[in-house]
């Protein structure tokens, strides 16, 4: 999740300038939990997951940057999505569950 903010900013910049100017688009953000994979031992590093509360704060930033479809992929959980939804309850959101 820590790299998503920069990526959303770049996408926004590209579509607001040059050839993307007249393109209608929605930015989708669907990152994994941020855990560190240790390939030598084929396991996840313990305690490296982004806490759900932090993930939800990141999601709020992504929304402010223009992401309109926000979720979680690998190693996120229903609790992660619940925190995102709770954190964004005052914003205009669409529940597609």
C-alpha cells in the first residue's frame, strides 16, 4: 500500500495532460497487504502486514487523489475492507459488496 499513492498521482497526471486529456477513466486501487515475502524460505515475514487502520488511512489518501474503486487483494481481509469503509463513511462512496 505504501507505493499506491505515488502510482495514483502519476495516473492522474497522465490523464490530465497530453493524449489522455479527453479520456474518461476511473482509477482502481486494489493493493495487497504490504507484507514482505521472504523468497529463500517461502514465507511471509511476521508482523510486516500493514495494519488495517493504516490501510484505511492510505485508502482515504488514494480517494482524495482520485481513486474511485478501492479494495484489497492478497493477504487483506474482510476486516481490512470494513476499516476502509468505516474510515470513508463521510465521503461519497458506493458499496458494491
